[in-house]
């Protein structure tokens, strides 16, 4: 009995303590749930964004590594410029046509596993391409096309994960960091490709850098990144947002004027950047030959210094442009809800005259040309993070990957996939003779098209500002409708009628 009494006496004491601890635990859990409705802790969310930025950096490094060793590839396979251009063409084509496939999958299945598969595939194919035999250039073309498969699986999905981790100002900040990888990764691709190739005295080793880093990225994805709940951070958990058919998604996106117009505006950005990325170093070299600052090219790889300077400018202006665009947009949002498309429009419209001056002054002053290119590319880069943010807040979470995919397809198809070729065709048609004068003058006149396209892109973003408030409000207050048939009795038998016909 003596043992029973203490037990009886002390039972309520421990029971009260236990209940208090349980209540405290529930309160903590509730606070954590309120703080992280996406189901991902703040630390894990930061790690996730860091890993996604790392992979995006690798993405653009790999894309421009081939460009860094292109002269060596031409010499190794004995190919001309036309076949060299196919290396980028097959990549862009597979990338943009497969983007909708991965966009469809990303809206419906686990995004982490889709990206892991894509990056593993991309890394293995890139590594295999470095062992292409000298007699089989077609094999290098095939592997570069397959690399687009892996990159399409990542580029369409990664921004939507960031969108499910953060909202409003934090989302914009994270997207700006994510898109810093575009100019920085592009520059590193040129640098790493050329320097590793020179150090190893073999261009094949340049293609063996990113695969190893890519496999590390896969391990980080699988063991660190956590799949967030779709739309939960916006107080719209994914179980409240019904998946609709692919055709229904396309119809809804086609009626989303902010998405359509901003996509066409971003296509203008892609057109201009694609043209400058390929032709600017060549144009600067021809200008130097025309002004007799440099002798004509007789051995190949003559524009290496121009490529290096242009690459550095691209890295610096990309970082400055993205950062300044985000900051200006944040400041302007306190004054108008149309801030984002207005900043994008201003960036394109301001870049147009500076790019025009850079092209015109090339024959008069090399320093002035570089200064105007610097200013033009800075304004042009203001759009990257903002356009991504516009898409994410005017499109409902269950359609974002599909929207990302189609924005990629349209911007590449009408932008940087065809702009370098178009500039070349116009240049050839304008060239009267093969003299140094007309080699420079024809390319100069054809590049003026970039300024014209930039103005058109600015117009598309101004038009976006007319619809941005309505489309954002519609996405934020989206309520799925279910007008499917229900069964009601009719003359002793069941018949199917729409829900709307029986609702009062």
C-alpha cells in the first residue's frame, strides 16, 4: 500500500506536466506550421535555393563551355562555321521542344526526382561527348542535342520550387540570386572551357569539368532539397488546387494577357542577347581591322581578346542589371502595382539607344563602343528576375511549370534560336564585296536590328502593364470550378447532367 499511495499521489503531478508539455509542443508545431506553410523549414529553404543556384550556374557553364573551345573543335573535326553553328542549334532545338514535356511533368509529379533524373542524364551525356571519335562529328551533334534534354528538365521546374518557398519581396530576392547565375555562369563557361583546354592541351578535358560537378548536384538534390507543397506558401495548399488537363492549362494561359505579353517582351530580350552573344566579338574585331587598329585574321582565333573583354562585360553587366532591376522594382511597387512591367519596359527602351550608339561608334572609338555596350547590356539585364517573378504571380501554382516551359519555347524559338542566323543572313545580303570595309559595314547594319527589336519588346511590356493588376488578382483569388456531370434519376433510370443545370 505504501507503494500504491505515492503512485496515486504523484500521478496527477506528472499527468499535468505531461499535458503542459503536449500543449507546448502543439503550440510550437502550430507556430512552425504558420511560419513554414510550404512544409520546408527556413534553413532548408535557404539550402534549397543555394543548391538550385549552384545547378543553374552549372547549367550555363556547360552551355558556353563548347563556345570557349570552339576553335579547337573546328580544327579537330575539320569543320566549317556552318557545322560549328549546328552545335548550338541542336541544343536549343531539343531544349525548347522538350521544355513543355517537363513542364507538364513538373506540374503533376515530384519535381525533385524529375530534376535529379535530368541532371544525371545531362552529366553522363556531356561526359560521353568528350570521348567523341575524330571521324564522327555527328556523334558530338547528337550528344549536344541530348544535353538539352537534361537542361530542359531543370530550367522549367527550378523557378516553381522557389515560388513555393517564398512570396512577394523574398521571392523576388531569391529569384534575383537565382538569375545571377545566367551571366556569371555564361562567363565562367568561356573562361573554364578555354583555360582547362589550354592547361590540358586537349579541348576534350573542358567538357569533363561540369559532369563531375553535376553529379554532386544530384546528390545535393536527393539528400538536402525537400519538395515544398504547391501553393501552400500562398495560403492555397495543393489539395485545394485541382489539376486540370494540359489542354485546359493552355487555354487558360492563352487568356492570361500578362503572361502572353510579357513572354513576347522577354522574347525580344532573348533575340538581342542571342545576337550579341554570337556576333559582338566578331563585330568588334572587324571594326578594329577596319580602323587598322589590328591586322587582318590569318590564323584563326583572332578575336580571343575581344571575346574575353565582352565576356567580362557580360558578367558584370548581368549582375548589375539584375540587382538594379530588382531594387528599382521594389521601390516602385510602393507607388504603383504596375511596377514590374514598367521597369522591364524601361530597361529595354533605355538599352535600345545605347546599343545603337555602340554599333555606330565602333568605327570611331573602341573605348566609346565598350562603354555603350556596358550601359546597353546593363539595362537589358534588368528584366531577367522580374519577368520570372511576373510569371509566378500571374499564373496559378498548378500551371507554373507549363507556363515556364512555353515561355522557354517561345522566347527561344522566336528569340535566340533564330536571331544569330537572321543577323548573318541580313549581313550577307547587304555585303556588296568581300572587302574589309563591307565585312564590317554589312554586319554593322544588320546588328542595328537589335535596337529595333528592343523597342518592340519595350512596347510589349508597356502593354503588359495594362493587364497586370487584373491577372494578378485573378491568380491570387483563383477558385477551381467543377462543372462535371452528376447522376440524377430520370424516369426510373439514371442520367448525367451538368452541375450548373441543377444548382440554384
